[in-house]
């Protein structure tokens, strides 16, 4: 049985190819509590469920980050 999927927020049909941060910025509360997956994982491991649960989002001051 397939669970119901409900898209909340500014769902972007063209989210493929975007960084996770770009997607989370469009969601209320930065997507905390949401479950996300990558299409790449589904292609590599089609029989295994692969996902991430967003539990915390931290802002980083870019001027203090050394690359």
C-alpha cells in the first residue's frame, strides 16, 4: 500500500538538481521535521528506502568560514 504524499509549502516541481539548502529555504520552519530523499539514492539502491529527516538547521556566518 502506498502512503499518501502531501506537498506543503512552495513545492517546486523543478527541485531536481538543487542543493538541499535551496529547497529548505522555501519551506516553513526551514523544513524541520520533514523527510527528504535524493533521486540518486533511488537509482543506486532501488530496493532500499533511503531518506533523511531534517531535525536541525544552523545558519553559518559566511564571513567567518574559511574555505
